[in-house]
């Protein structure tokens, strides 16, 4: 169960690093425009907001990596940051796009459950 927990946390962290890159660096580029289904003028107007959001996703990934690097003593860190991922995913689904529930919150819930069971 511990190996599965680690794999799932790594996947969630990689997802959030990807979200960070999309929002901070590719928001107004073809990849970002296509991924988020936005127009260039909207991307230009919201670029700083997206970068700020991307920074938070980077912090979520950093927290998960920190928890993993702490080994067995990092369980509470991993659970805390997975809970943050879940809350952010639910909030995003309610306020921005329902897809966020499936892309962010559900992977977080699965990783949280497996990590909790591995205690």
C-alpha cells in the first residue's frame, strides 16, 4: 500500500507541476489557449491572474514532494497537502469549471484515501 501511495502522490504532484507550467508560462501560448479553451485577448487580460494561480499549484506540488522526501515522518505533510489539493479541486469545480473536479479533486481523493489506509 505504501508503494501505491507514493506512486499516486508523485502523479498528483506531477499534475500540479504541469498545471503550474500551463498557467504561469503557457497561458497565452497555443498550448494554454487550447487547453483552457480561451481566446488570445482573454488570455492577455488574465495572464497575471493565471500566473498567480499557477504559483499556488506549484506550492501544492512542492508540499507533496516535501512530504515524500520526509519519508515515514512525512505522512501528515502528505495528507495535509492532498487535502489542500482536494479543497482546491472542489472549489475550482464549483467556481470555474466542473472538469476540475475530475482532473484535480478526484486524483487527490484517491491518493489521500490510499495514503490514509497505508498509515
